[in-house]
């Protein structure tokens, strides 16, 4: 089955550093989430799809043409990069209209498209302000405006929600979902699972330059849930906590933290564990619970070790 974006055993390296390693993937219309910790290779994946990088080996095609060296498809692709690369002296309006003129639109069409794109990201009121005075969230939004202004068929978004306030975060999420429903092919990268879940169920898990898993986000969640979840519980009576959860079938291990004032519990079913903890929380004087496993990096390391052991 062919898709709008296809990676065929594609690799990319910078000197001795392998950024993407033997990746094969087919991405069709709709929104696809590219999920992985920082440094996983997500930005390199998007730059290859945008034609900004040439594969060191393998092939990357977009809309049936090579992504690298095919100018005829560039105007059909929009890229919202993670790093800022602005002329800070330009206003948001000048920035978007300049790039639209480079795409070959006449003055009337440039004006119409710039107004529409800036309105989509709620920046019309600030269009004449210098980008150098924009907040982080506004800079993210003006990058998104230029990415959608020429109505691309393929949209590549690298950590697009970084720095946005809740209102504009919701606005962008709804915009991306609508563009996906309209039939565009959208790839959105993030290192935050709930950001991806807010936009799509279709996910590629990327780690250390490889695709570790792909599919429905619920399947990915099931895969991540196999990772023993660690919870650190601070309580007046940590031994009572330990006794209450020790015999639960979903608890893998229980150990006391430094100083004996806390209990670290590893469990394969966090929901069941937290239910049991609630039942003894008041008697044991539980006053703090946190998970040191919230970082995706620990989960991905576990999955890599698990996959390696299965070979």
C-alpha cells in the first residue's frame, strides 16, 4: 500500500552520529503522531520528509517523488520546524507574506492567504508587531501560519505546541485535527504522549533513530503499560503501606526508600495499585505519591531491552 510519505530503509547520519537508522514507514492521509523522547530522531525524520536532508542511504518519497531534489513538490509541503529561524526585525505579517511570495502567489492572493493563515492561529491582532517581541507561543503560531498559508497537501509539525498557553494549544489541536479530516497528510512530532493522543490515534514510536512500534495509540498504550510502573509513596507508616500492597498480584516489587520514610512500589497495573493504596492511605498517613517513570526515556529503554531479549 502506497502513502503520501514513504521511507524505504532510510538512514541519515551526521559524521559518526546515526540520527535515523534503517527506517521503513508508510504514512497516508490524516494525522500521524511521531512520539519519542528528545534526541530520538524525530526532527531528522521530518527534515528528510521535507527534503531538507538527503538520506545517507535508502529512499524517502513524498507524493510519489523523491523528497530530496524535487522542487516540484516543495510547494505541496508545509513545515513547522522546532527551532526558531526568524528575521526578528520583520513583523508576523511581513514574515508570512514574504514566504508566500516565494511560493509564486500574486499580491492579492498573498494578502488573502496571509490573513486567513494568521486568523487560524489567532495572530491577526499582532500581525504588525515585530517577531522579535513575540512570546514563545506566538513564535510557534507564526511558524504554523507560514506552514499552512500555501494550503499544502503534506504538513510536517515538529513539537508545534511548545510554549503555547492552554487556549491556543486547544485552538491548534482542533486546527490540526480538522486539516487531517480534510484529507491532508500530517505528521506531528512530540515527546509528550497526551499531546499526540489529543490529535490522533495513529502513532509511530521512535527511539534511538529506529521505529520501535507503530499503530493505534491504544495499542501503543498497552505496550507502554507492560513497563513496570514505579510509584514512590511517602507516608507516616510506610511499613503499613508495604504490607497492604505486597501480596497484590500486579505488584512486582516493594522496597523502602532512603531513610525508610517512603516505599517504592513497582507494578504492572498502576490503576489497581492506586485503588489499593487509596484504601490504606488515611490509616498509613500517606502524604505524597509521585512516579519517577513519567519520563518517556525510561519506558523506551525498557521496551528496547525487552525487544532485544526476545531475539
